[in-house]
C-alpha cells in the first residue's frame, strides 16, 4: 500500500465520535430525502423507475451517497473497499465534491425554492450539515499525502462525466436536475458558460485541497502510515 503522511490530532474517542456521527447523519439525510421524495414524485404521475432515475440524477444525492459509502467503508480500513477509500487522493476528491455541493446550493440555488417540514430538514442536511461534517472529518482526521498538482485536473473527470450524462438525458427527457444546466430554457451558449464556470470552480477548489494536503504533510512530516 502506498506510503503517505497521516494527519491526526486524536486517534481515540474524538475521532470515533466524529466518524460515527458523520456516517449516521449522512445516511439519515439520504434516506430521509429519498423516502419523502418518492411518494411526491409518484403522486405527480412519475413511475417508480423514473422517480429513482430522477433522484439519482442529482449531483447532491450521488455525492452524499459516495461520502456515506466512503466513511462506512473506513470502519474497516483493512478491507479492499476500506483501503481504496483510505487513499488521500480519494478522500480529498470526495471532500472536494461535497464542498462544491454545499457552495453551489448555498450561493446559487438556496433562494430558488423554499422547502418546508421534512423536506427542509433533508435539504439542510444534504446541502449544509453533511458537507460541513465530512470536510471537518477530512481536514482533521483523514490521511494526507504530498499530492501532485495534477490531481486537481484528475478530479475533474467526475463532474465532466456527470455533465455529459445530464445533457444526454436532458436531450431525451427534457429533464434537468439543476436550472443552470437547463438547455431548453437557457440555451446551449449560456449552459456552456455555466458548465465552464463550474469546472473552473472544481479546479480552483481542487488546487486548494491539494495545497492543504501538501501543507499538512510538510507540517507533520514525522507521522507516517
């Protein structure tokens, strides 16, 4: 297994408490959102299959699910899945994606709709609480490595492939998960600009996460896993 630096302030109860709490909240938010959304979509005339496709077409749902699977796997870091997710570049990539989820929603999308009740709770968990908890866990307890700057470019593959999927599905169904990607309403040119801006945001924040990794390795050069 690749050697890398491990930045940990506390390997005891503090880490376990944050790990368990973050995993629990991640899964709770996901399950809540899915269970309250399915009846709503069905009531609106959607099929169950169409409903599930729609739900899992949201980047928010996919990234929260990825984060939940990641931290669940890390309960056993010696398992195949645990070893995969324990890699600094993988954990950092997920931290990047869930950071984007939180930033885009709170800076761009929050005022476009006003959920109530359980929808409000699920909304806050998926877009604010979960990103914050995961990033705190990543910052304080996740292993860090002297990552190459090119990792920030490699991390763009996920949002790029997701965008391709969204546009192919949208051209067929005319359904888009986010208004800034809706070609039918905004046109190809504007959506192309929006997509480019999103990729730039991923890239710049990706560079920030690489820099944090390198900085922490430099400051904690004595601790090696």
